[in-house]
C-alpha cells in the first residue's frame, strides 16, 4: 500500500544528466537562436569593409648615449624622473606618442587638414590622436605604433610619419632645452663680470691704503713675534722664580748663621768644590801634625792658619756667587719688563694688522666668490654648448611600417567561431533561464519532492502516434490504484485537479475504461456541476443525472439514473441540469445515499470533480472518497498553486494516494520515470519495423516489470 506523503529525505541530488535533459528539451530553441546569431554574425562579417592594420616600431632607450662626459640639460632619457625612473619614463613616452603634439606635427607634415575624413571633424587633430594605438613589447624598449584604415598605402604613410614625428620631437625638445639653458646662463654672466671687476679693484685699493703688501705674511709675522716674546717672558719668569727661591734660602741660612753648603747653586760651584777639597786635605794634614806635635807647635799653627785662610776664601767665593745670583735676578726683572712692553706693542700692532686684514679679506672673499661663480657659469656654458653640438637622440625608428596585404578586419574565421560559440551559449543560457523562470510541474521529482505525492502514472499527449503509450499509461494508473486502495470495499476514487483544463475528466474516463475492460464493473459520476463533460466522453445525454435524482421524489430508484455506455461493464451517471449552488448538492443526504449504493453495487466508482482552486466542491467530495488522485497537466499551472490545493485536500482527507502527470510531450522528455513509455510505444508509429521485432512476450515482460516497480514503490 502506498504511503502518504512521500518523505522529504528522498530528495534526489541534481545530476549532470539533468542538465543535459534540459538542453535536449530546449534543442529547438537553442537551434533557432544559434541559427539567428550565426546568420547575423556572418552577414555582418561579409558585408564589413576591409580594415587594414599598419604597424611601425620605435626603439626607446632610457638613457641617451654620450660622446663626451659633459653636462646634460637636454632631458634626454629618464635621468630627471627620480624614483622608478624607467617605468615612469616609458609610461610618459607612451602617452606622448598618442598626444595632440605629435598628431599636430603629422597634420602639418602631411597636410591632413584637406583630407576628406577630417574636413567635417570639429577636432581633426584629436581625432587622429585617438586613432593611434601604442603597444609596448614586454621587457624591452621596443614600442609598436599602430593605425587602422581602409587604405593600406595611406595608413602606412601615416604610421611612418607618426613614428618619425615622435622621434624628431624628442630631439627638437632637447635642442630647445639646451638653447634656453645657454641663453639663461649668458644673461647671468654679464652682471657677474662687472661685479668681479669692481670687487677686485676694491681689494687692491684697500691693501694700498692699509700698507698691506702681503696681508697673510704680515699677520703671520706679527703672530710669530708675539709668540716668541711670550715664550721668552715665560722662560724669564721661570728663571726669576728659581733665583728668588735660592736667594730666600740663602737669607734663611744667613739669619740662622748656617753654612751655605746646603745651597745647591753654591755647593756645586767648581771653585767652592776645589776649596773644600783643599780644606779637607789641610785638615787631614793638621790631624797628622797633632799626632806628632802639640797644638801650639809652629807647624800646627801654620796648618791651622792655612785652614782659616781656606775658609775665608770659601766664604768670599760664596758671597761672590750670591752677588751674581742677585745680579741675575735684577737682570731678569728688567728683561721681563722689556718683554712685557714689547708684547704690548706687538699686540697693538697685531690688532691693527688684523683689522686691516679682516677688511681686506672681506673684500677679497667677495671677489673670490664672485670669480668662482663666474668661472662655474662660464664652464657650464662651454659644457652645454659642447653637449648641444654632440646631442645623440635616445629614440629611433627601428622598423618602418610596410604596406599590409591582408586586412586585419573582419577576421572571418574568428568572427564565425565567436558567432557559433555565442549562439550556443546564448541558446543554452536562454533555455536555462526559461527553465529557471518556469514554475510549473515538469518532472516526477517535482511531484514527489515538492508536492510530497506519489506519482501514479505519466500520461503522454493524446495523438495518433502516442495512442499506445497513452493506453499503457492508463494501465499503469489502474495498477497504481489497485495497489493504493486499503480494501476491496475502498473503491470510490475522486479524480480532481488544481485548475481547469488539466485532463481530469479524460483521465477518469480512460482509467474507468481500462478497469471495465479487465472485467471490473465500473461507474463514472460527473460531479463537475459547473462544466460537465462526462456525457460528451461517452456520447450519452446529460439529462436524468445527479441533480435530477437529488430533487426526485422519495422512493425513486437510483438505478433509473445510471446509464450504460458502449463498453461492457462501464456505466455513467451524468450531472443533469446545472444547479445554482453545486456545493449544496454534495451535502444532500440523497447524494450520500447514492454514493453508498454505488459503492455496494460497483467494483469501482470514479468521481469527476471540478478543480480544487477557489471551489469547495472538490474538498467536500474528497471527504467522501476512499481515494483521491490529482491530475496535473505537465508544464501548465504554477506549482505553488498546486501545492496549496494539495494541502487543502489533505486537510479534509488522509486518502490522497498520488498524482497523475498528464499531457507529457514524450518527444521532448528524457525522464527515466516514463522513458520506457516513449521507447516501447511512442516509437510505435514512427518506427514500425522496430515495433514488429517486439513480440507479445516482450510486452508482457515490460508490464510485469512495471507492476513490480509500482509494488516496490508502494511498499517503500
């Protein structure tokens, strides 16, 4: 028994084959768009006037080659572009090639003002500049200059003129820069020359007035003399201090009645030392005489007298030395006085010389600076003048543009290939866009996953070629209903749909015929009391139907309203006159008793109801039916509307067994759920030879397989 509803966990992942099926369904749309696009591209390509592309190459060097190491003010190269100089320099050159300046030079050289293509232009120079294309060759200094035109010879002339005008402009700019620099420097030289002459004359006059014949030597002599005097003064003061120290010691010795032997300047004197040695010898002899003679002996007295005379000589010599020391001190003091006076005079003279020399140095320094600036500017003028005569252009035309033989546009093969790809992509994109915008039920996945309904059968379009497929589809629907009913007594089936014109009446009639053909006693009730059609399908009258029975007197037999059809075991109850309020008919007790009688007397009771949308009739009938089947027309109504209708039916009955996907175009379908239908039956008329190869055993096997798959689905 089929479960209701389908679990959401059974959602199938999208497979690559699903995309192919969408493409296959829209193959005619893709083909139409493809043909239109390719045709338009081909017409545009073959009717386009040939356009030739002409190209010349120019070599750009970042630095100009110098013949001599002289100053460069021509701005040739990237020297004045600072950080990232080469990159900025090349980018600048690319823009210069496309500039109005270069285009203006080309206009003047070729006299393009009278050219018909530029006569009507409000800005002919700008128009030509906009036509120039620049393409640098990667990682080189080569630049390609290109133009497009319909006349190859004329376009080649233009390109070559553009390249040459660009190269000449670079050299002209360099020459103009050097000329401007020379003129500016010459204007600066004239006043400098006059100023130099004035400052030099002022320095000569000042030296003559101040008796400064050689100012640097005079100042040096004075400084050396002052230094010498200072050295002498220092030495004299040191010597005087030493003498005063010695004289102070002598005075101390004299006051204390001491001996002068402690004074180094006296004791170290050679005469004193000789006298002391003589005294020592006399004293030794005196001691010897005392050994022999008495102290009053003549010889002893003579020796004593000699010793005393020696002491006197020592004292006299010491006084002489002391006197010399005092004299030296006096001389040193006098010498110091003279040195101080001489130093004062020298300082005065040095100050005078410094003052005069400073004034002279100021005048001479100004003259020197003026001369240095004058020499620099003069040297710069000579260098610039030399560099202007040795200018070497860092640009040159590498290859002139040849006259092309083959047009660059239109590129037939490329355009057609692009048209083919564009046509395919546009066609496929259109198909996928239309498919995305299509919000209808198109596949079994939509039925099972979106509506949460079991798919009972897939019914193809009814035509001559698909008649066999339609019959097989209704057999499948019959089998699905057999597996779906809970018991033998649950035989009332409501066939409804979300909207009108979805084929519910056709489905009800055809599945009833299929059941009747298998021996089941079947009746069809036309409960669509708004647009009844069952009488038309069976070819019987609409009178004496359901509404007649409802208003008939009590005791009227319902069998009088059941009509036989041309097919055995198949009966119908038509609608009768259309009532003003059909919903009241289905709520009447006689209608309920009629339905109960039919359930008892027939094996199958099929109810054809009006659409569910906006009508209460179907929901009332669904509450009375044992099984409810939804008929959904393939690719017809909005699936959100269908889902709401299914939800409304589920609210009143749990007996919603599934849906029938109706009016499927098998020729455009590739869904595996009904692939076998198209394979075995849809090709029945178109491929008769293939059909003849299949015998009855094969057909039976296919049907048995279908029944098994349906049973497996219901068990799931």
